[in-house]
C-alpha cells in the first residue's frame, strides 16, 4: 500500500514536471515567430512601436531650424543660432523612432549633433557650416524618401 502511494506520487511529480517543461518550451517557440512578425511589419510600413504621428511636419521643422541656424550664424546672432541648433537636434530626435534604416538614422543624428556643436562653440566658420548644412540636407532628402516608403 505504502509503496504504491510513493510510486503514484513519483508518477504525478513526473507528469507535473513534464507539463511545466512542455509549457516552457511551448512559450519559447511561440515567442520567436512573434518577434519575426513584428520585424516584418516594421519593414512593410509604420511599425506599431512608432508613435502615432506623422513625421513629415518634423522634417519641415528640421529644415527650418537648420536654415535658421546657418542664417543666424552668418548674421552674428549667436544666441538665436544656438537656439535654432537646439531645435534642430530636438526635431531630429522626434523623427528617429520612425526610421527603420539604422545607418541613415545614425548619420542624420550625427549631422545634427555636429552642427549643434559647431554653432555652440561660438566660433563656427560660416563656410564650413554651409558645407555641413548641405550634407545634412542630403541626408534629410534620403530620410524623407525613406519615411514616404512607409504608410503613416
Ligand atoms: Cu513611423
């Protein structure tokens, strides 16, 4: 009697253990295709992880802040130029969550930070700054095309 109870108990433990293990592995395999689906959705269009907003107005703000900063540096309006450069970086950050191209994202962020640093140094060479502006505008063109390839 006692022996069979122990055996039953052991069998029950085994069943529970295999159920738990089965559950665990089931969860793992279920999680993997989910991650794949999310990636696929991100490439096809506006990802669910993105803020629900149209990033295009940010691109306009970015362009305006960039042109203002360069204009103000040229006019010797250092304080205003620094404000515009700050605006440039913050609008760039707003667009970041909508971008799926990591290289482009990185380049755009670096271009904005570079311009801000040079404006904040207070001794930005207007000609060098103009070159940086053109480089950033080229990246912005690519970014706009990239954002338009997604549905927002
Ligand atoms: Cu988006």
